[in-house]
C-alpha cells in the first residue's frame, strides 16, 4: 500500500473529547449483548436493539431484565428473552410512522422531459413513487416520552434511506434532496433542511443520523449544498435567511478544536485544513458487539479506546469502512482516520465557504460574504499545496505522521501523500474554483480515465478488493454523482461526454438490478452490470434514498433518448480486444497513439472475420468482438464492411485528419443507437 505501509502506528489519541451517553443507551447495549448470546451471530444485526423503545419506564425494564433466569454461563433462554422483549420493548419501526408527502404527485408536471424512452420513463416514475414508501413522521409516543426512545424527534416529515436505516442520515439527505427536486417535491426538500438545522441548533452540528447514539459524530458536511440547490430552484429567500446562522455554526464546528489541523507546506506557508474526529472512545452503540470483537485482538485498554475512536471517526467519514483509512489494508484494527487530512472533507468545506459567501451576499451581509470568500480562497491554496499531485493529476489524502510536527503544527512531506487511487481523489472537480480551470479539468479528466476506476457499470470506490464495503468493486451513488456533476459543471464538451458515459452506465446497472430484484440498492458491483454490491459489517440494504436521488438527477441532466438501449446483458463467452493508447514518444502525440491503437484493433477485428462488432470507448478504448454464433448483445451492430473502411481511414497519423475520421466513426455509432459510448479523441 503505497505511502502507508511503512509507517508504524501513531500513539493512541486519548486526549480527545468524548460525548456523553445516557442510561437508556447503556441498557440497550446490554440487551444487544444478551440478544447475541441468546440468538447467535447468524443474521444478527446489533443496530436493531438500540433502535428499540421502552413500553415502561427504564428502571422497571431494567429490573425485569436483571431478573431474567440465566444459565450458569449467564445466558438467557430464547423463550424467556422473547417474553421479555414483547413485554417491555416496542418494535424498531414504531418510532416513525408512514406519511404521505404533502407535495407528492403521481406524475409531476414537467417531470424528466428529456426521458423519451417509454420503458425508461415508466421505471423513472416507479423510482419517483418510492418517495412515498420512504417518507415518515415522528410517532406521537416519541414526542410524549422522548426518554424512552433513542430516536431524536424532528419537527418535519423525514425521508429515510430504507431497510435497517430507519432514521434520517446527514449526507444521504443531499442526494435525497436532489431526487426530490427532480420530482418537483420542493416542500419535502425544505423540510429535510429544517430538520437538519434543528440538529445544529440543539447540538452545534448535524449529527451522523437522528439517533442519540449518533451524537458523538457528524458526517460529510453538505447542508449548505442542500440549501443552495433548493434556493436555485425556488428562489426561497426565507430559507436562506433561516439557514445562514446554522451554516456559520456548522463551519465553526469543522474548523475548530480537534477537527482543525495546521500544516506548513514546502514553501514554509501555514495552512489550516480539517479532518474527521469522532468525540467517542467506546464501542459504537449501534455496532457495539462488532466493535468489541474487532478490539479483542488488542491487548490493552488504551489501544482499544484508540481503536473505538478510529472506528467512530471512520464512520463519520461516510466511508465505513475502507482501506483509505487503514495503515494495513488487511487489518481493521489499523484504522487511522484521525491521522488523515481527507480531500473530500475539505472539498465539502470549501463548497460550504463559497455557499455561505453567496448566501451572505444575497441577504446583504457583505462583511460575512468577504470573510467566507477569503476563507474559501485560503482553503483552495491549502488544497493545492497539501493535496495536489502534479504527476498523478489528482488530489491525494495526506497522512499526519509522527516526526513531522513542529510548534505551529505539521510540516508537509511529499511521501505522506497517499498515492493509492480512490474516487475521492477526483471530488474537488465538483467545486467551481477547480472545475472552472479548463487546463486543470483536462489534466484531471485524463488522469481519471487512466486510473482504472471506471468500470463496466460505473466508478469503483477504490482499486483494492478487501471485502470492506467502501472498496472495490463497490460503486456508490454519491461518488458517481459528485464526479459526473463536476465534469458537467466544467463546461467542457469532452468532459460532458465522459460524464454522460458514466451516467448511462450507472442508470443501466440500477435499472437492470431493479428489474431483477424489484428494489433499488444501497451500492452496486461496478464490475457486473445489474448486480448490487456487498461486503461490510451488515447485509446489503434496499430502499434506497441516495440511489433513487442520483438516478433521477442523472435522468434530469441527460435524459434518455427513444432509441438508446436500456439493458446491459453480456454473456461470459464474448471475445474481446483491448486497444490501449500509450504514447511512448514514438508518435507525435497522444492523439496519434490513440489513433494507431484504434487502427490495430479494427484491423485485427477485420482479420477475425466476425459478423458484428461492438465498440466501447472508455479510457482503454475497449473493442469487443462478437462471433457470429454469440448470443450476447451490447447495443449496436457494425457490419464487416464498416470495419474495413475504418481501417483504411486510419492509414496515416495526421492530427486534423485523424480527429475528423475518429469523430465520423463515433457519429456513425451514435446513429446506430449507441449514445455516450464510442470512439473518443482527446487532444494531447
């Protein structure tokens, strides 16, 4: 693992803050442990037990629990445990009740006008209808006796992710809102923002989720982006005025105390950047039995407390869990999220600073606007100095090492950049201060295309397969959307074409998986179109808030033409040729290298004599050959004569000629029904 494997573990960070817990949570964690002992580990979900609420007061339930008959080894029989559960506890689903969104319409006026394909439109409406099944309001019992519940009562109706995630989650809500905006459900979107602001008012930050056991950490901060996107659609100035104080308070949370890190760059300039750092050093209540099992490998309490803080901090990142946070990719006990300055977190805070400056400006507060514009420019300089890697054309996470500290903080060293490839390395492209730089966009786009992240069904989270859910081959809706939207916002035609290619792949895999399973999924396997993802500490979940939102946002941005194929089935017996364009200095440009690679692939295809050929133009310029007896179909047929003519057209490598001919081939493929895929020529 480049940039991380050589370093010995940092000493435990035991001086950090710890949020208070409460007696109900302590009791429910004891209940969780007893449930595991009684029921066994198969299909056991520890979160279920801390989501339960009491039928009686706590002391009565505790007395009954302590009085349960136990065997010599301390276990409780299934029958006794079942009777106790039914007598003293309500179901995990009972805190929230289904409610119809006030602004739901079966088919909203102006809904996805660019979706022309009838089958795709029918499915998009089915996804739209899922908002009804995910909308909840707080049950009356929670409001009457909050001390009996771990759910935090929120003032407005909520949209939950789905399945085991029965409550609101912070960063999920951004993509839920993007989908709601596509569904013309503006009031429901505003209600989500109002709920999150209420958490800032009560706790000083937006919690990971609306449960008391999440009060020790936040999640990627996207509240300002939610407000901004709603304002752009609705022009609601009241929303901006009501949100601005909470956004400033949240900014302070991420830029003070343990979250703020001072680092000196190679030129001796000091910068302030932010990190994830949970206020916790015990097992996460929702995963207590799992965390204790993980920590059982460690010998002393100090190491265990440090691990518990790192587990909670990694959960705060939203990427729980990933090799991105691990010193040893094969050992979860080497988590070190608090020792990393993350690219994406600082991108989100930069976006927050730009948004606050914008809101302050439109509300007439020029002093605050100037203050936050200066903060944004300072963070951009810091990200360029600490994260940017010119050789790779990516922004890289930075490891905070022992031995690199000084009186003022840390000192930057190139070797501390994590040179492993993650989708997060490209998240800054989502921010205007970066995507408005044309040459930078071109460089980052080329880096992305050669990174290996783009797979058949979308963008992989990393290149390392460890069975952690935020690693290969899983792809997640938020990462697809951030990268795609960053490419689109650049204004580059080439970047938009790449963005549309990614979106088409992602929509297809969601569509096919939905048709096979009848559900939208939390994550997908980007190696296999139509397959949902796996790994991690719980079973794959369905619902699913952010997946629904991203599909609707992509269809709103790109549409779906009448003749664009939807299915993406491939059989295992398809032959293929890979044409890789690498300029080793033997030809005049990358453009010519790519043209020669195409010619070689097309010529070889012609020699094989297939009845049809399917061309996929990703970064490796994949050419798949379908034999005359093959049954797999990928969307477009090109007869042998077309291949022969294409070979002849690529006879010489001259810049303008090659680009013109390559684009002609791409146009011909597009007219045959293939959209967003084909020959691409990038200028050197």
